[in-house]
């Protein structure tokens, strides 16, 4: 679930101030809806059919991106190395595939299937089946019908999707719920619309994946301690690789070469992701200064947008590059990002996925 009223995260989401307090009654109503929905689920009135293979949900409780897609890529590649045959499902944010599930390939149209699924397909060279549809159970059915050898499915987002039946590992099952958390934490810890949370920060989860170092903010330190108290967590640090030219991917430059070749006022850093500042900060750590342009998550690009930029070098994310097909601006350079998984995390995943099917003995 998202909250389309805000195209960008408002500042009052980060701390409790008059605007967030004014909106709090609406957050209370939203929380009431969540509690009612959970009561209905727990009552067993709605019969749901579990997937025949384990499900790994990589999601967040905060609106906007926290770095899920690189984690999905890293998880699916590591599972393959461990001998599994993984598949991927996604809602396909911004897609128009509302009638039937669609399979995603690296050359798919982002307007049909969304930008993030195509990024996954490109980065994994179409090795894994990827299906998108708002109703994830239907995506699972389509995926397994098309690729019956798949024995584990990764869901890109979906923690709040009540139709995605799962038996979490913490309850003895073999399905895994992962909450991705970046340096912004939970902001003011209010639910939408007074705060950034889709559901309470107290929600249970099998593990938290922390994608950045926490900022040294004494006002949030206590909240961070409370968040992690008694909960499994893994730190996953991202790495930026050398940028490549959009119109010629075989042409690479190092960050040092870019910094030496262009004056700071002739470099533009652009990102249309959930947390653009994270991308800008990572580039700054590699010596790339310059102008920054933060756009709303999933924003689209046109040749005219870039033509109006008075700059000599433009740095964008790989997710943005997916939406730049057909743009031939030689100034655009794409910054790849990798996210290595700790061995301890991979071993923990393996130990849970190898559990016997719990439904076989409990249905």
C-alpha cells in the first residue's frame, strides 16, 4: 500500500511537529483499518491457499524505497549458487498490467510491467522467471505453471499484501519475511498520513536488513535500540561500480576520471528513487560533487528533460536508466550498484528453506 497524496516524502514525516500531529487522527483511522483486517485474517474466515514452495518477502514498512531491489537481485543470485531454482514476483509499480499476470524480460516495456522488475531482469540477464501482477497469488500461479522447476519464490515487496499467504519462519514455517530499513529509520513513527509507516514499527518480522549506517542523531538513538531489541538483523552495505555511458555500455569511467574531467558545476546527479539523497551521498563519498536533482520515485524521463539541463555530465541510477531507452544523450552515465550478502545471512536463509513443508502436517 502506498499513499499517492505525497509524491515525495514530506519533511514532517521525519519528526513529530504540528503538521504530523494535526494528521494523527487520520493515522489512527488507518491503524484501525489495519487492525480490523488482521483480525479477519486471524479468524480464519477467509480461506487462503498457501504456495507449494517457500516464499521470501523482501519489503519495508516505510513508504518509498529503502533499497529492496538490489537485495532481491543479491538474494536470487545467491540462492542459485546454493543450488536453488528461484523465481521472482512483483506488483510492478506504475505498470498497467491489471488484467493478467505478465512475464518480465530485460526488453519489456516499463510502462507495462514497471521499472524495478525490468532492472532485476537486466541485472540477472533474464536467468530467472519474473512475473508481475497486483494480486501476487495469481503471479505465483502463473510463474509455477510456466516454470514448474522453481522451488523458491522471492516477492519484491508484499509485506502488507494480505492475499499473499505465508507461514513465517519465526512461527515454525519456511516462508521468510524480511524488512529492509535504511538510514531514515521509521521517521516520526506515525502511520500514514501523519508519518511514513505503512504499518506499525512493532510488526513482527523474521529479520531486518539494514542498508546503511544510521545517522548519528541522538534524538533517534533510543528508537533504533528499541527497534532492534531482540530481533535478528543483518547489515548490507552497497557498493557503487564505475559508471558506464548510457548510449555505449562498454564505455566506462572511474569516479576519479569524472571528478578530474568536469568542474563541479558541470556535473548533475539525478535520481527518481525512494531515497535519492542516499544515491547523492554515495557519489559524494567517491569525490563526485555537483548539482543534485531529486525526482519522485518512479518518475519518467523524456529527451526534452535532459536537453534542458545545462550540464556536461549527468549521473543516474540503473533504475532510472531502465526508463531512458531511446534517449541518445551522450552526457548520461549510469552508476551500477552491487550489494554483497554476508555469509551468515545466506546460511540462515538456507537453514530455513531446507525445513520440511509445514503445511503437509498441519492442514
